[in-house]
C-alpha cells in the first residue's frame, strides 16, 4: 500500500513537471518582430548601468562566460531566460532594477510580449521560492553583459 | 396635449444641444477652449540627490489660479502605479527613485478627481541637466591665450553622463553680442589675438544632454569676468630675446659673406671649379729653377743663348745596357735617371726604383733615374703603364727635347747645337757623376702629354 501511494505521488509530480514544461514551450516568445534599435537604446540608456551597479564589487574574470548567442532573436531569448527564469540556487530577481527595465523594454518594443509574460508568470506561481544565494545570482547575472554586447554587435552588421 | 408635449420635447432637446456647444460636456470635463489655460511643461532631473530623481512641472500661463489644482504621474514607475506632486508656490515637484525611465508616463492636472489636462511624456526625453559651476579663466602668458575651465556634477552620475556645453562670452561694451562655443569637454582655450586688448569680458556656460537622453538646456552658470592685457607690454618682454637672436644671425651671415669673398679665389673656387691641367704650364710650374740661369720652356729659341754641355760619363744599369745598345741610335746620348714615382722634388730617391718600358728607344725610349741623383727637372713620374726612365747621354751628344731643355749653367762640356726633334727631357746631374747627365723622355709627344697629365694628377 505504501509503495502504491509513493508511486502515485511520483506520477503526479512528473505530470506537473511535464505540464509546466509544456506551458513554457507554448509560452516561449519569438523575438523576431521586436524593434531591435529601440531595445538597444534602452539598454545603453539605463540597463547597462544597472547591470554594472548590480555586479559592482565582482571582478570581470571571476566568472566564466558559458552562454553564447548567434543572432538577435537568440540573444534576446537567452537574455530573457537568464533575467526572468529562476535557476536553482537563485530566486527570481524581479525586484532588481535591471530586471524591471529589461521587462519593460521587451514589453514596450516586442509586440505581444507582455501578454506572454503575464501568462507565464501565472503558470510559474506554483513553483516554490528558493533561497537566494548571492554568488549563484552573480554567476547567473554575469552572463547578461556578454549577451547584451553580442546583441548590439549583431545590430552593427 | 400631444402638440404641447412635442413642443416641450423639441425645446429641451434644443436646449441640450445648445448647452453642449457652449463648452460644457456631459462628462463634466472642460473642452478644448479651456484646456489651453491649464497647459503645462515639465522637466526631469536624474540623480539630482544621490540616486533620487526629480520631476518639476509648471503652468505655462502664470495667471492660472492654481488653487485646488494638483499634478499626478502614472505609468512607467517602479512598484507603484501613480505618484502625486508636491506643490511649491507656483511649481509642482516630485522627488523619487521610482522612475522607470522606460516608456511614457501620463502626467495630468487634476482638480479633485477630475483630470483637467494630461500629457504622455517619456521622462528620459525631458531631462534638464544641472547648471555647471566653478567657472574660471586663467591667462597663460607663454601661450598668449586664456584657459577656460568649469565643472559639472554629471561627470559622477550613472545615466546622464554625456553632455554638450555652450560657453558664451561677450565684450563688456557689446551687451547683446554674445559669442558661443560648443564643446563636449570641460576645458576651452581662447586665443588672445581673438580678443581685444585692455577689455573686460563676461563669460558663462550651460549644458544639454547629448547622448541617449534628450531634454533642455540647463541654467547658466554664474558669470565670470576677466580682463585682457595690453599687447605692448606683452610683446616688449619677448623682444630682447628675439633681438639678440636676430643680431647674432645677421652677424654670422655677414662674417660668412666676408670669408667667402676673401677665400673665394684661393680656397673655394679651386674646390668648386677645379681648373683643367694645362700640360705646358704644368710642366713649367713643376720644373723648378735651381739656378737663376735655368730656363724652362718649350720654345727652342729660349735656349739659343744656353750652353749645352756634352755628357761624357754615363751611369747605366746592367740589365738596361743591352736594351739600350739595341734600341738607342748611335747619335743619342743617354743618361740614367732613377726617380721614384710621385716624388719628384725629393732629393733622396730609392736606389732600386727603376722604370722600364718595352718600347724601343726610337719611339719611346725608357727613362731611368739613378738613386740619389737629383734631377733639376722635376718631371712628373708616371703612374700609368709607361714608366719613365732617364736616359744616359752618350758621347755623340745628347738628344734634346725641343720643348724642354734644362741647363745647369756653368759646365765645362758643351753640346752640339743641332738636335733632332724628339720628345725628350734632358737633365743635367752634376752631383753623382761630376758631370751633368742628360735624361730623355720618350719621343712620343702623346706619351709625354699623357705622362705629364698623369704626373699632375698624382701630384
């Protein structure tokens, strides 16, 4: 009986994970139609300084750059994933200024982005909050300046 | 009754329509005619107090009755939806960190719950920088210019860092004629020659956002006053140095000209334009006159009065003797002369230095010089293929070169007056043999010229 109960619990958890991943796939935004020029302006105006402020005190060589992107849409996809999606060991950075401004920029210059984010936020509410590990968050955020620079370089081509 | 009802209905409908056109809408808001009275303008100042931003709004019409009027901003805010302004006399101010600076915010003039006038504004496009300060002007005497420097608080800010500055200066007499200079840095150089001397100038500076932010000019900085010096004093201080340098230069040029004139013929001209050797003159020049009576000339008439002595003794080398017997005609008298090449004036010659030619005596008789025998004729020594040899003078009488004949003056022997025409040099050598020795050069005139020229070159 105990084994039967445990197996049923496992099936339920696997089902939830599967549904959540399915929701994530469905709600993944395509950044192809965004106004990349305006997004670049917003980044240069405020987001870049906010990222530097967040990363102040850390050395540029402290973390390795492990995430790369190929084109504008791919870069924005990776930026969105690292900025808004929580990772194990680092809770969502929703209250940070660079996160708020990144979200506002994408919502302003990418048609249909804000609706997608709202639905994704509601779907992710069920996930448990994890304890924030500063070093883990720094490691995650340290990937963002490189992705943004790569995004700007793609605009110069 | 029906007609009366209809009449009242039409009357009230007309009344409603007329009241709508008079400017009072159904929803209670004022129409466009009255909106102009509540027009306003705003500007933002970022990081004005640490990380706090400020937003200032004011009515464009100063006569507006601001009693019970409020300002409200909604949208593009962090964590809040709307914020209210604080009223300071005639302006409305808000200071907060919660400006998102992305997207538009809606700013409304409100009278209670009613919105009188609203505008959608992006706060990043209405930025008004803070006024520059610490404006100063320093006169640099060495550079003859004025260095203008000022400071701005935006150098230490995060967002609005890139500004364009406008420096304006004017003559104290021209109140409205301001001259403007735009620059991105905080230093400016004004040349003294661009300004009038002994004049007081007023200068001030302001800033405007230049990069990704947009907005308005800042307030002018406090004016700075400076006075330009006189030109005479300034130029007089530098004159002694320039005067000294110019005098030294002129003096040097004059000295060089004088030296050039003095040394032109002797030193400079021979180097710049060397004279071509004249063989006759060269030979005359080279041949020294050991005695007063020695005649050096190619003119045979010069030797009419000369006594030509017969040479009896001949000093000849063994190896040459046979050659001379084969080649020398019997009437010829030969003498040997041995002299080193290139050293015709030296009294001591190497004893083994003998020059021979393969030519026959008839055409190019060799010339040999004896060691230690000083010839009176400093004939040029050949460095070419045709060496010189002194020839012995035979008993039959010497052959005398019609162009060149040397005479020792007082001698006991005499020479026959008639001589064949040959290109030879006769030398008398009384030192070694006690009797003069006549030497001959080759009979070829061309060889003589060649040898003379090459001897001159060697000399």
